[in-house]
C-alpha cells in the first residue's frame, strides 16, 4: 500500500498535500481499495467554501457511495475533472487522482491531522 510520508491524513481517509496556503486533497490508497472501482465523483464547482469536517462531495464506486470530508477549512479553488477517467482515483490516488485544491483559511488546523505513522496505525498497515 502506498502511503506518502509528506502528506497529512484524516480518520475519514482523505489526504492533503500543502504548498503554502493551498492544499491538494484526495482519498487515500487504503480508501480507494476499500471502495472498489470508482465510477463517479460529485464535487461542487470551485468557489465553494467548506469548513473542517464538512462534506464537500461524494465518491461513487461499484460497491458503494461515500461522502468526502474536508480535512481543513477553506475555499475550493480547483476541482480535478476525474470523471473523464474516474479510474485515476484507483490507479493514482496521490497523483492524477487528486480531487480538489483548496485555499486554506486556517493553517493551524493542519496540526490536528495525522502523519503517515499515525495513519498506518489507524488502518493497521
């Protein structure tokens, strides 16, 4: 299982990569494996404001539909067009399968997220 050490993780199985005050967010390799083949991602257009822990969309797989939760507060500034190739979420969850980019409103919220070792402990990896 691929778990990059430079990311922060949530107990809801989202990851965030931070560059300045912009975070790129997606679902973890563990999450995509549990979901199965992703067939559709429903995310609002860029510009939406979301709070930490708020639902910012959903991801539909052959097995189930799951909500997506914001790891931090901010404004969606870019939405990846993964529905053109939804399998990119399965094949490359930390690369081409990212979901949104968000301008972070409170960088201190990152301190409450898990590092890779804490996330590994959570999922038993």
